[in-house]
């Protein structure tokens, strides 16, 4: 019903412009005739003149009203229309994504995307062949967003590869109004924000270095009634040294030491 009313209004607006144009032409002819014949005292001439002037003012008023109604209709459509936005986004982890979102106030229907040139993703596929873009999205409600990973930014934007892209978005509103919009992108600004991330080996090396630094800090506190801090290798070496010392002791000393350790354990309990 709403679609039919909108269609009727558009037809009226189109026909109204044509009628006003014809009316203005007729008024112009009458007014010209009135000026050529002069200001006669004839009652008929005066009547025609008044009618011509009245028609001019009526035409001007009609034009103003039609323009105001058309502008109000256009603003209402802009407020109620869907608006599909698509843009490239680089993350702090080095990934490059294509974000699409319905930023309008109504759903969009049959949303299709065309790329020029066609970006190549991490799997070597053209972006237009990925399921999200291969066929039009049949229905996209307001506020809905999708995120498609493309590739690591440093690899996608490497020297010699294109940085300028155009995205064409074709869609319609639920009332049948069609939209065809083009957006140009220059991704040169993302080159420095999508540097390669560290590998697993590099991350492990950083962790090892931090642990060594922490060990050195604790080790520097020896002699200050502090705990003894050892690395795993130092701990194993110390245990092996204790085992070797025990092997060299006389048997009676080993038995005495074991008894003493048992007594201390009972006391601590």
C-alpha cells in the first residue's frame, strides 16, 4: 500500500510540473497579448487582464507549493532510506578487513557489490568470489554489519601492489527505490598501520628475555635476607650437587641426617 501511494505521489509530481509549465506558457501568451493591445477601457479586455495576472500569481504559488512538497518528500525519503556503507579497515594486529554495514534507518534488499580492481584475499581468491559477495545479500536490516578478512595488511599493501580501489554498491529499499553508489578508496594511509605481527618464535624469545631480566633482578637482592631465585637449570644443578654430596658421606651421617629431617617435618606439622 505504501509503495502504491508513493508511486501515485511521484506521478502527480511529474504531471504537476508539466501542467504548471503549460499554464505558465498560456499565461505568458495572455500577458503578452494584454501588453500589445494596450490598456483599453473595454470591459472584456480588463477582465482578461485581471485573469491573466491572477493566473500568474496562481502559477507561482503552485510552483512554490510543489517545490516545498517535493523537498519535504525528499528529506523524508533520506531519513527513512537504507544506507549501505563499505570500507577497508586495518587492525592493530596487522589484519586488513572489509567492513560493510547498513547505517540507514530501514532495511536494504538485494545488496550487491562490485570491485574495481577485484581485491585478492589470503587464499588467492578474488573478493567477488567469496560467498558474502558472490551473490546479492537478499535482506540486510538496519544496523546489521558484516566483516570479511582480506589478508595481512603488510602483504596486501606490499610495494608494487594496488592501493586504489573502487566499490560499487547496488541495492534497493523495501519500497522499491533503487540506489547505485560508488566509493573510491586510497589505502596508502594504511601501509604503516598494518605492519607484520611477530611470529611465535619471536614472541617466545621476548618472553624468555623478560624472564631472564626478572631473574637478574631477584638475583641482585642476594645477601639482603631475600629469597634465593634460581633458573630451572640452576635448580637441577643444585639438586644434583646435593645428591652427589650425600653419596660421599658415611652411612651413619646419612641416617642421622634423614632422622633430623623427619623430626623437623613433624615439628613443622
